[in-house]
């Protein structure tokens, strides 16, 4: 090699320069590749950091909050065509605070809902989720939205001759020898068995695979069964409709009810927590709590003492009722019975849902039928009748008897046209006459409180407290028969 360099010095110098150039480029390219790799890793880390830390920013940029909830009395339901429910209303308030829209996803299967929130397919899970330390390891809970305990539900204490039939109990151990019904698969069974064990009681626990928790509560109210177990919040919500329930006996201590957010959405959780700490102490929260858990919703006034004397007037508004009943083609006494059902002839009545006046017009419907003075008797009745005439047109193609059409109209006025159409579809599917109300479509109206039916593919409007429109129609018609006996046409 040395001899070659000595013999050809110029060639050797040229080769050396070429070698240095090659080494320079090799070093530079390897450095660029290394730098590119580092840069790519930094980008990935940055993207992950954004995903983990800016769920709230993503929601704001998207312009909407995607929320999971359940379709029931406490979560979300449709009443007179309007969305309602404690969780729904709270989510609306949160979205108003964020200045974004609300997108609701209904998922009644708890396991599926938890999977969706834990994989980030939704922003918040707004349901009555009971907080426990073991659950907290797998669920990113928020600050409590409320509190709950498990209770025994029975009818209120009766006196006199009815007292012997009611079997009113003061303590859980007084269930000894009696039967309590619970929804199959519910957590209440273990609590009841624990009470049996520690008290030495022996009562019968029947797991009902057909009826829901709410349906069992209704069965207690109606006297079909004597006892069931329930979440206190569900019992409170149903008490506002039934009115004769007692649930003072607790099976558990009070527990926190929370919402949940995706695992890495800590910024969103912190924002919601800050909002909830303030909101749950506000007057608006107290109003919602009263609306859904304390205010009596039912207006089924059937006392005979409220009926007029034979030959007397039905109300101070008889002349107005007669005028607009003619436009509708109804017996004025039928319209009077309906108005009594809605407001007891009190023109300044405001319902728990915000309906106003003699015919309890909802604000959105009132606006549609140009009702600007909801507490003016004639204006309210005019708008209410206009709404009834619109409802009637929706049944023009149906082959209904006149009495059935009126009953469908009454049910639609009470709970909303969508739920009535759902009940008609179910009646047809199960071999009943969809154009007949009594002992046909009304049966499926009631069944719309059961997931088997309100989750049926033909149903478009979900859960409904079907006993309310069922009773609404029945009682108005019964009172109408009384009015016919008492007051001349």
C-alpha cells in the first residue's frame, strides 16, 4: 500500500478525497434518518398528548357534546312531544354553559354503555351510576349528581277496614312470612337475603323476569302485589305519578350517584366537576329535583264531590266550552271533562312540565297555535281545540269508529302523537286492531314502559309511562258519562 502511494502520489490523494466525501455523505444521511425518527416520535408523543389532554377542546371544536343516557323516568323521555328527564335537563344546562349542542345516544344496556364510554365513543355517560371504590378503578367518575339508596316499596298505611288488607310494615324484618317481588337480575336480591340472614326472617323473594322495576312499583300502587324493592330515586319519580307509595324502609346506606367520562378525559372531568359543585347547590337544580322527584305529576281527579249538581253548570266557562266544542264536533260535556282533567277549571294552572292554562298548553305548542295569552280562558280553549283539530287530521286515513278516534285524540293530546302511533304499530304487529283503542291499542300503550316493547324495531319514540295516557282516556270518559247524567246537553 505504501509503495503504491509512493509510486502514484496524485492518484492516492484523489482516492483519499473521494473516500472522505463518501464518508461525509454517509454520516450526514444517517444523522438525517436519526433526526427524522426523533421528529416522528415527537409528533406521535405530541398527538398522544393532545388526545389525552384536550377532550374538552375537541368537544368545543366539534360544537356538540355526545352523551349516553337511558330511556326512563329519571334519564330521558318524550312527553307531549318534548324531551324531558333529570339527566337530559342537566345535560342541556351543561351544554348551554359550554355554548355547544347536545347529541343524545340512548343505551339502556349498562355494560354496552360502559364499553362505549371507556373506548371514548361518547364524551359523558349521564346515568344513575352508583359510585363504589371497586368501580372507581375501572370508571372515570365525576362529582356526584345526586344520591340514592335501595328501599322497600309498599302502599301507604291504610286505616279502618282496609288496614287488614294492606299489611303495612314498619321495618324490613316485618317482611317475615310475606312475599316481595323484584326485577330479575337486580342487586336487591343480595340485600334482601342479607336481611334474612342477620334478622332470622323468612320471606319469599320472587324474581320477576317480565316486569321492570317501574312496572313492579306500579303493580304495588294498584294493589296487584304488596311489596317490591327499588332504587329510592326511581321510587320517588314514580311516587309523583302514583301518590300512594311508601318507601321509608332502607335496604342500604345512602350512596353517591355520578356520571362518567372516558378514562383519559381528565380535563373534561375537571370541568364537569367544577360545574357540578356549583350547579348542584343552585336554585335551578332544586327546581329540577322537585319537578322529577317531588312534584305530583298526576292530575287524575275523580272525586265525586267535584262533580256539579244535577241541572247545574259544569264550570264558569261553559259558554266558551260550548262555542269551541261545536267547532270540534264534540259534545261540549266531553270537552268540559277533558278540561277538568287538565286543570280542574283553574285558568292559571301551571304543570310540572311547564304546561299552562285551562287546557295545559305546552309552550312550544302554544306558540305554534298562536296562543300569546295562555291564562286567558277563551284564548287557551281556542288554541287547545285548534291543536285537537290538528291531531284529528292525523287519523283521517284510519278506519276508526268516532268514539275510538276521540280516544286516540285524547291519548295523543296527553302524551304525544308519536307514542300513540308507536302503540298502534305494536297493536298491528301483535295481531290486534290498530284502529280500536279499548282493549286493543291501549294495551300496547301500557306496555310501552317495558323494554321488550319500547325497544321493538317498529317503535320510534322509546319509553313511555303508558299508564298515564291509558288512565287519562279512561277517566275523562267516565267523567263524561257522569256529566251527561248531571247536566243537559
